C-alpha cells in the first residue's frame, strides 16, 4: 500500500492572519522611523502606533469593526489631509509626511487585497527611506535591516495567496486566533531550504546596497530637493534670543550634542570652550543678536570656508592637524568653533551663513540630522583677534568722533549699550566705583579679575536663582539682592558692569568641557555641558578676552587657562556611543575622497591576495615536487600521514552525512520536514520515474523498476525508518539505475 502523505502547509486562514500581522509589523517600523522627524505630528504618530499595536495584540477588535466604517473613514481622512495641506501650503513637506502616517495606519487596519498589500509595502519603504535620508541616523541602518526580511516574508505570503481563487474575497476570522498557535504552525511548516534561499537573497540585497552606497556620487538630499528641507527647532539657549535661564535648562539634558574626532587627546591643551553664538544686544533680561548682525552674508552651496584674515593661524603654529566635528541636529543653526582655525570643510555642499565680524559660522536652517565638518588646525587661546570693523568703530568712539544715536543700535557699538532704567544704571555705577576705588584706568584683564572675584565671592552657583525682581531689571536686581544664580546671570552681570565701566562686552553661548570616549578615542560634549560666558574688548591689544565669571569654571585671572581635564567615558554607554561614532565616520562623513581611498585600498588588497595565492601555490608545488623526489623521508611520511588522515575524515563524514542530517532534524524536533531518509528516497523516486517514462510498455526492465519504485515509496511515504533499514533499498535502486542497458 502506498498512500502519498501531503506535506504540511498553512491554511488560507493562517496565511491571511500571517499577512495581516506582517503588514502591522511593517507599519510600526515605518511609524517608528517617521517619529524621528520634526513634523509637529505627535497626535498622528501616537494615534497610528497605538492603534496598530493594539490591533496586533488583539486583532479581534479590528475584525469586529463593521465594513461601513472603512467606507466612511477614507473620505474623512481625505478631508483631514486637505485641511492640513491648506494650513501648511508654504511648507507642505510636514503635511505630506503626516498624510503618509494616516495612510499607513488606515492601510494597516483596514481589510486589504493584494494590490493594497503592495501599496502598504511601498508606503512603509517610503517612510523609512525618507526618514533615513533626512536624519542620517544609525537607527536607519537598523530599521532598513529589519524592514528587508519582514517585507520579503510579506511578499512571499502574498505570492502564496495569489494562487488561491478565493484570496480576493476572503476575510480571516480571528475568533480562535492565538499568537502561540500561529507561530508554532509557521515553525512546523517552514522549509529550511526556503529559509536558506531567503538568507541568501537578503545577503545579496545588503551587498548590492552597500556597493551602490560606495559607488554612487555623494550629494545632499535636502539641497538636491529643496521642498524636503525640514527645519528643526533650536535649543532655547542657542537661538538668536536668549532669556535668563534658557541655557541652564539645557543642562538637564544629558544626551550627546557634539562628537569630535581629535588628532589625539593631547591636542586638547586646555579646558575647551566650544563657542557657538555671540549675543550683543541686551534688554530686560534678554540677550539677542542685533538686527545689524542678522543680515547674513549667504554662500550658496559652499563646501570649504577659509579662515578670516584676522583669525588666521600663525605660520609657526600650523601643524596640519585635522579635527572632525559631528554636531547633532535640532540643537542650533550655528556651529561650534573653539577658536581661530586655518580652514573649514564640509563633506558636501552646504548653504552656509557667515557673520564675519563675530567669527560665527552657521547653516541656513537648524539641521534635522547631524552635521559633519572638518577643521584644519585650531588655536586654544583665551584671546581672539577683533575684526577690522570692530577696531575702527571702537577707535572712533574712544577718540570722540561724532556718533549718531542710530549708530549705537548697530554692531559693534551695541556692545556698549545699556538699555536699562536710570536708577538701575546708577546701581551699576556705584558698584563699579566700589570695585575700582581710587585706582586709575585699569587694564581689561585687571578689571575682569576684580569683577570675577566679586561675583564669585558674593554669589553661589545654582539652577534656581533668587533676587531677580520682576519690577526692576532682573540682572541688576540679582546683583543687588540675590545670592544664587546660574551661568547666564553671572555672565550677564559681568557684561552689564563692564559696559557701565566703558568696556565693550558681549555674551557668548556654547559648551564648556566634555569627556573622552576610551572605546573609540574621540571627544564627547553633552547638552548638559551648555554654558554662557562673556567676552570683553581690549583696546590695547585689539582682542576679545574670554571671561568666565561662573564659580569653578576657570581662574579669576582671565589670562590664565586651566589645563585640560575631562572625564573618561567607559562602560556600556561608551561602547554604544562608539557604534554611533563609527556610523558617522563610515557613513555620514563618507565623501568622494573616501570613495577613491576605498577603491585604492580594495585594489591593493586584491593585488596582495593574488600575490599571496601565487606564493602559496609555488610553495605547495615545491612541497609536492620535494615529496615525489624523496617519498621515504621523515618529513614526507608525516605530511603523507596528515593528508591521509584528512582524507579518511572527509570520507567518513561523507558516508555518514545522512545520519548527521537525521540527528540535526531530531534536534530541531522537525523529523518529518527534515528527515534525510525520506529526502533521499524522494530524489531516487524522481530518477526512477524519469527512467520509467523513457521506456516502452513492453520493455522487460519496467518490472524491475516497478519493484524499486514500491520499495522507495514505502520509505518515502510509509512509517519512518532509520537509514540503516533503508540503505538496502537505496542500494538496489542505485544499482538498477546504473544498469540502464
């Protein structure tokens, strides 16, 4: 008796359940990717992810929704999208992505046909690719690697369902659905060969994608497609207007803001001050960038920026050291620059804005993704040269040249302005008189040291300041009535006192300090390192002197700088952050020069491999010739013995391969799907059937083949037998197949 046992397969019901669940997983993955964009879409994202996640946990809830709901949901969603586009007509990219979120949620929850399944795959791929292209985040690599196998599995299920004539009108029933049951059924029927082919195809896709990434020219997607420029909101302490406390708010955030590939740890010779923006105008507790300074000199698609003439690194101090900065997105439009530099270069063309007099470099928008730029040589100095325009304006003011009232509203004379009430100005004057006493005109460094010592001696650092009376100027009120304050208050108090004493002064915001990642050897600056300090103009040397009056930040003498001291970052967090740094180094900062270097290194590697193979071949040839010439030497006996042992081991594993496969199938607890005895019988059955089809009906060999066929069918479809039992049947079948004539 030979009754053919059908191979276990998933039912139509189970295939539809699997298809629906894979679609939900893809949707969650795409919504997760879109969540990294600044789209003001918190409601859309929360609603979509919550609804899809709940539907995956309890699909019965979605099955209970009447079909009429989906009929009216589509036009209602269309109205929402049109209204959203109407309000965001000028910048329509965020409404476009919010529409994609709604479509993803709708398509994942509503009943789907084959065409709608393919639409869902394309929508998910679009969301992940757009998010990855705009954020250039390490998560993009993880998301696309997760997307590929899930999408391949979904497409496979779609192809299996496409064979069924009932697929287009079938709706799965979720009454008896169980995750555990579905997973066990899928594991039971899956074919290891199919998994192997899928793994091979996945490897091929990843390899081709990597090759395309290496080969295609570098370009900036946001620059190439202007409507995809997505502006993020800057941190409150790094914008054109800084209120008291806005910088200190950032210190509560311990996420990484800046990574620096330094030439070495020894290259950081003093406590680093990462200067971002200069604020010159003051009014009622706010420092801002004056309107005159906001008239940017814009450079279209600029890749390299030479240093300003007054910020050139002296020839004797140039060391051709390269510093690579990776500045995270959503922090500031302006880029951290510690001091004078020789040149600055971006990996691709960037729309930049330059403030030459302030020595500030920025982008036209707050970037959504990390920005990479490279600086050649850096000067770590407490003094920075002033621009020619600044020197001329301060010289004219000091020599009594007639200055119009409107000139005081233009930079750099705004660094002398005091827009405060007369009684507040009188308080500053009295305090300056007490500090200076009967001393003659003090130097900038001497005056700065007096004010810094006074502030540090009478006030303590605290994130919860006191004494800022709302009825008066808050900074003046703090100087006269407070005893605790944050860095903005210390810097603001110094600036106002310096201006009252006749010294041009301005506030600077940025970062101070950082840590060193010992895993990959790079410098790390966190948002919690945000800081505010002051710069005061020295007319004698025509330089801006950095002054940090906040307690514990630097010596009271501003001309002295502390030697570099920073924490060493180790442990799991440092290791995880080193992965992101590798992503930035190999992906974000990958440009044409890296392409050429990679191609050259690959050619060199190929040449070295060919040379190595040639040498090994010549060595093997010489060994063989020596063995043939001296077959009875001691070395020949040892080499021959080793070779013979290897051959015997290979023969043993080949002859027992079916037993090993049988053991492997038992370990996986799937003997019916991987039984090597049945698989061998299946292959021999096919060969016997092919030979029988080639013979005439009267051929005497047919009877012998029929006997072999029955024996093989008993092994293939009958009760399970061991390889030892089936070996005789296999041997007879092979003998019959060999004796065709």
